[in-house]
């Protein structure tokens, strides 16, 4: 698919030779596009968008519109999307505010239809976000995580890497790395071994991680986490997570009496 003649492209842009753009899309000034980018019909890219190589946008994707945040004062900020990421139909990604300067999505992610990524969100590499997920501002999602469809994520929530979140849920607490979170209200549901495997960790780390979560017993004791991190191969991941965590950790569901 070449650049369709109905597309509106700002004349100041330097376009890669293999760019594909569908009908009735708008590509504004101040945008950088990598090689092999495909932009579907009826998309709108506002100033400050940065797309890596091989990014694919399906119909109606809107990137870089102003934050839905009353503190925003028109400052120039960015949306950055890493190489190989796919955004399906009608995904919206607002640009950042002065707080962080950008909204970012990593490489090789799949963001499914009707998802909203709000201002100042940060999404790692190899993340899958299913249909209709809605995020508040400043949400952080670690690499190799999976968020199931129709889930809402409260602003400033931190989701660690390798996490699995069930569908149709409300996420209003931070979720530790390599956890599963399910149920209403949301509760910790064990270690996500698939997430560990995706990030290249083996049996040894899996056993130690299970012991770590057994010790904190779903309470989320930071002191236990620091003790664990001091000697564990996953210490960098856990230190980064606890450095960002601010909303309290999702707990283990109490057994009914």
C-alpha cells in the first residue's frame, strides 16, 4: 500500500521511502517515522509522535493528541512507540505532560482495538494489551506483561514485568513482578510462570520467586522484598518496581470462613 492521495502530510516531514499510509489519514508536523512503518486509513498523528521501524497502525488510530489532564498547559511533549509494535483499530495514545515529557510504548508490543493509553504512561517491551483496556495517566506496565480485555487501570498504578491480569477487572493497586492478578476485587493469584519464561528465567528463579511470595504472604512487605533483592538474580527488576510503587500492593484474597 503506497501513500494514498487523500492523505494529508505536513510538507516539512522527511518520509522514509517505504512508508505506507491509507486513505484519509493526517500526519502532522514534528513527527519522526522509522523504516517500514504502516499507517492505516483514517489515522491521525499529532505533533511529537515518534514511531520506530516496522510499527503498524490499523484503522482509526489516534496518536499524540493533547492529554486529558487539566494541568496540561500546551507544553511540547512526545509519544514514542518502539520498533515492531502493532496498534489495532481505534487505539488512542495521548502525549505526555510536563511531569515526564512523554508517553511511551516499547518494542514488539500488541495493543488491541479500542485501548486507551493516557498521558505519561510507560509500557515496556513485548507487552500484550487486549481489547478495550482503559488506562489513567502515569500508569507503568513492565515488559512481557499481559493485560486482558475490558480492564480499567487507575492512574499512577504500577504493574511489574511478566504480570498477567485477568479480564473485565479494576486495577487500583500495584501488581508485583511475575504475578497473576484476578477476581473482583482484584487479588494476587500466584506466580505467572509464563511471564518468567518469556523473560528467560529458569527453574531456579521460579522456585526462589515462589518462596519469596510465600514469605510475604500477599501482604507486600517491602522489607522482605529488599532482603530478597539483595541476593537474587531478579534484584534489578524488583528494586525498579518498588522504586515506582506508590498505590500499595494488591493482596492475597482471604479464604472464606
